[in-house]
């Protein structure tokens, strides 16, 4: 039996272990942290996540979709919050096109438990990778008590997140292209508790969005009727929010409607006490070394969270990898090499799409423009449901390859641009003939129009 080491028992690592265990490999998961199922509080990353079609498809393949979806909250529309507190919903698509708010911890726990159900899977917590020797196929871990242990396997899979140690070790020995970009924005999570009547404080089944150029805020519903609110803004601004008054005034100016829902006191305390966390894009290539080592999930392609696709993309990696492994009948060399060539194009495309949203949402997106863009897209989608599919729809509600989603969007932009260029001569010609026609009829309306124009610019006779 071939052996596989999965490094990282996060979302992608635990899921990938299930895929590999199903195919009969002996799998060992090594995770730096303690077992989250036994922990009181888990610090770090976001509390809830938007799950869409790609992630769901992967969960279905290992048989945990129902367990997860049961506790998820569907979000059928976005709810756009204006500065003056007005709320406007815009649906995502048809009734079965929705994203789902999922608790990260619950998802991770289910996946670990599912992996452990296989007799050929073992989990090892509080094992931190400190060194890899890829030609020998060994990995050295440091345990909590300070002692270290070295293990070996036929395949080493790095699912150890955006700051991957496995990737770092790969860079020492191979010609790995690498790019890492931090953005000037940080994020901070706030809790919006249920009302005293134990109801959701805002309309449920929506992704709530407050778009204020440099400042963005979103809220995703939790199963316990609370919302997790995420505030995105430049670290520079976070730095200025150090006093009660500064926090309160900032929220009054920008997100007034959220203050009573978040609770003035709790809001102030959280913002002053907590640190904003960074967001990073990581692109690299190749994802593998020979027939021994491969990275997937955030380790291979971390992206900014402005598309809600990081986990979905990592989960799709697991599908792609398993399909290639089946195609190559367990040949690691062939599988790894095709995994890099096939998947890196799409993962890079998704990193770019997420970064593009970061730019676009800040530049033009005050609420009104956001609304207009989405409405025009929805209208064209309604007119041509088979040909005009909005970018958000292809990314979130289909498994179309990410790089093809971009191509589709580029085609749409070209059509719109051509329509604009065509419309200028069209209006000019039409305008000319209407003018001629009115002139010939000598209608009173025409007279009126001329008079009106003359009154408006009395100094300029024409
Ligand atoms: P991680 O979840 O980071 O897991 C890596 C694991 O490896 C961790 O458990 C870590 O402890 C372990 N590890 C690290 N180093 C070592 C080591 N040296 N030795 C052993 N173990 C190690 N994605 C979505 O799809 N939808 C969303 O709505 C969404 N929202 C997001 C919001 C925010 C604010 C952020 C920051 C991200 C969001 N994402 C979202 C992205 C998503 O969180 C990630 O893409 C996903 O967690 C990646 O999973 P992963 O398993 O690759 O990495
Ligand atoms: C014009 C207007 C062009 C994450 C708006 C593009 C992202 C972008 C962070 C939402 C939804 C899941 C998310 C939409 C756009 C999650 C998401 C979107 C945020 C922020 C997010 C949408 C967690 C961008 N999906 N999305 O269309 O509803 O549109 F607002 Cl800050």
C-alpha cells in the first residue's frame, strides 16, 4: 500500500485525506495545532465562509455534503446597505443559485471526523513541520514537548495554508516561481448577536454588503442566529481607531445602521481590543516536485477574500487531483505533473479575479453603482439565459474552469464595447433623419423645441 503524508489538517488537508483514503492509500495527517474538536476557542481565521458550487461538489464526492448543508444558511441575494440605512436586495440568480454561509470550525470538524472513519487514516496533532528532505521523501516534525520526529512516505502533500512551510522548503531546492503580495487593507471580525427575541438582527438569507469605497463591510448569517460581520479597510485607518469616540464617530459616518445591531459598547470594545489581520495573494509554479511532493489549497494559491472562493478553489483542487490520479491509474509522476499544468492556470485566474474584485469594489462601488452593475448583468442574463451568464454566476454557480470564466467575461466586455461604438453612429444617423422629418412636417412641436433652445441660450442664435 502506497503511503501519503498530508501536512495541515485544515479545510483542504482534511478533505484531501478523505479523497486519498477512498482510493486505498495509507494516509497520515499532520497538523501543527491541537485538535480543534477538543478546543474551547479557536483563534485566527474567519468564523464563517461562503460555500458555493465548487466546494459543495467536492463535499458531495466524499459524502459529507448533507451533514454540512444541514447547518448552513442559504444566501439567495445580496442586500446592499446605503449610507442612509436604506437596504436593497439583488438576487444571485434562479432559485437554486445561492451561496451558503458555513461555520468554518464545524466544517473542519466534520471533515476530520470523516477522515478518521477510514481505517487507513491516522491523525497527528501538535506536529509542526520544521524540515523536509524531498529526495529522501522525509519530513521532520517538532512536537509540543520540543522533541522531533522524522517520517517518510511515497507522497507528501502540503495543505499547510498561505504561509506554507512545505512550499518554503520546495523553494530551497527547485526552480519555483513565487509571488506574494500583501494589500494595504486588513480585516476585522465583529459579532452581531441575535435580538432579545432570539431572532436574526437583519433579514436572513442574504449576504449583507456595505460598500463605501475604501471601507467595505459584509455580514454572513450563523446557525445560532447571530451574524459575523467583517470590516475591510486600510491598516492606516484601523490605526486611527484607538479611542471610544473615534470608533463611534467612524461608524456613525459610515455604517450608522449597523451600530444598534452590533451594540455600541461591544462594537467599541472589539475594535479597540482586536488587531486587524492581513490579507495576501500568493502565486507560485510548479505545484510539485517530481513524483514526491505537491502543494494544494492556500499553500499553492492564496487569494484575497473578495470573491469568497479561496476554500471553494482549494476544495476543487481535491477533485481535480483525484480525477487525475484515477486517469493515470495511480501514477504519481504523471498525476503531479498534469496537476501543475492543468490547475495552476485556473488557480492563478481565480487569484486575479479575487484581486480584481478588490480593486473594482473600492473604485466605483458606492452602493448605487454596485446596484446598477448587478442589475444590468441580471437583466442581460434574463434576456439571454444561455449566452449572457454573469461572471459571478460562472465562478460561483458552475464548475466552468476559472480561466474560461475570465475569457467569458472578456467576450462580454467586448460585446458591450462594440455595442457602445455602434450606438454612436446609429444615434447620429437616426437623429439626422428625425430632424429632417420634423423639419419637413413643420410641426409646432419642432417650433417649440427651437424656441426653447433659443430661450435657453438667448445670446447664441442658431
Ligand atoms: P488553512 O485553512 O490555512 O489550513 C492550513 C492548516 O495547516 C492549518 O490548520 C494550519 O494549522 C496547518 N499548518 C500550517 N503550517 C503548518 C506546519 N508547519 N506544520 C503543520 N501544520 C501546519 N473562502 C471561501 O471559499 N469562501 C469564503 O467566504 C471565504 N472567506 C474568507 C474570509 C477571510 C477573512 C479569509 C482570510 C479567507 C476566506 N476564505 C474564504 C478563504 C479560506 O479561508 C481559505 O482558502 C481556506 O481556509 C484554505 O484552506 P487550506 O486548508 O488550504 O488552508
Ligand atoms: C461590481 C460590483 C463588480 C467578499 C460588485 C463586482 C464578492 C463580490 C468580500 C463580498 C459577492 C462571497 C464577498 C459579490 C462586484 C463573499 C462577493 C461580489 C464582499 C466582500 C463575498 C456579489 C464572502 C463584486 N461572495 N462575495 O456580487 O454579490 O461582487 F462584498 Cl467585501
